[in-house]
C-alpha cells in the first residue's frame, strides 16, 4: 500500500529501492517562496545503514506491515545471534549489524520480541525497562553517600551504566532501554 510522503511518521517501515527501511526522522521544510521539501531519514533494516532522502510532496512510499513474535535468545556464534521462536521452536540467526546495541539489554535465555517481514527475521524490539545484574563496580567510599555521586557499574551483559554509590555487586537493577540509564533496584 502506498502512502504520500506527507503521511509518513517516525517508526514506520517502508519499502524504498527494493529494501526495507524504518523511518527514523521526518522533516518538512518550506523555504520561503519555494515548494515544500521533505527530508526522510531512513535506516536499512537488513544492514543498519542510515540514509537521508529528499522528496517532493507528490512522491509516495510503499508501507510494509510487520509480524512480531516472542522468541528466546539462545547464544552467539560466528554467524550472529541465535533466537528460537517460542511457539514453533524454529531457530533463526540475526546478524550483529541488524541487532546493533540492543543485545546489551538481552541476557542468555531471556525472551525478546523479534520482528519479521515476509518470513524473514529483521530486528529485535526491546521492552522499555529490563532487569540486569551488576557484575562489577567499585565499593562506595565513606562520605560519598551524602551527595548524589554516581559511579560506573558493569552489568551481566557488558553494558556500563552510571549508578548511585550505594549499589553493590550482585544487585538486580532496572535499566531503561531507551536511554540506557539506571531506573532503580528491581
């Protein structure tokens, strides 16, 4: 189904030049007395590359509808990250370029939502908040707990987050997947 450029929104998935892209940003410019210009920022869902496209108001984009399924993350090998569909038990591999930094929020044997298009796995959708265990952090120095001092903490997935001084190794923390910030204890 084709939509006009003026109807596109951030987050939509479109087919452009025979590839699937997600719209990451959309700007509508009207420079003075000239015709409107539409800047559409696209991210390729197969290789993760970004692209900026300049379009006219009359141009159209083909919108793509996606299928989401719950899957369990199993392991990482030379091919990429292996997931298993929770309903059909089918295994599939997502490359590191496609998954990107979202694997820093997914632990072994945890569930995630995987997005499919035409039977092919495209990307992973994360929940807004995940719970991770602190694997490494410095001990609090006496007197630092009075002020809002923060220290780096390495989580079980390798993600480094700034946390309050009172957090210790082994604690479970809630981390925002959108900002990567500490949200509180779990």
